[in-house]
């Protein structure tokens, strides 16, 4: 008895849904309309969470940038 392969969408998530989008410092600076140095300060001060070092540069999850923006809107 052979069974057909089962396609179960609840157990297999697409690769794009599992992967986190990381932004470069320049991309974040452009999005926030600040200098790269300001982005580095935000990372070092802990205001921009989740930054990871890749070699000599940083990458920050896009969700962290969105959270930072949302927190800034609440405080205004």
C-alpha cells in the first residue's frame, strides 16, 4: 500500500516566513533620516535592540527598527 505525500501547510512554513530581514546601518539611517553615527549611538546606547555584528559591521532586524519608531511615536 502506497500513500501520497501529504501537504500539510500547518507544519511547513515558507522559508521567507522563517527568515528575519536584517538592515545595514546605512539603510537604517536613511529610513530614520539620521546620520550613520546616530544609528551607531542608538545601538551602543541600547535603544535599538537586537543588533548583531557581522565581521566589522552591524546588522539590525527590521522589527527592531519598527519597534524603535513605534516607541518614539508613543512618547510624543
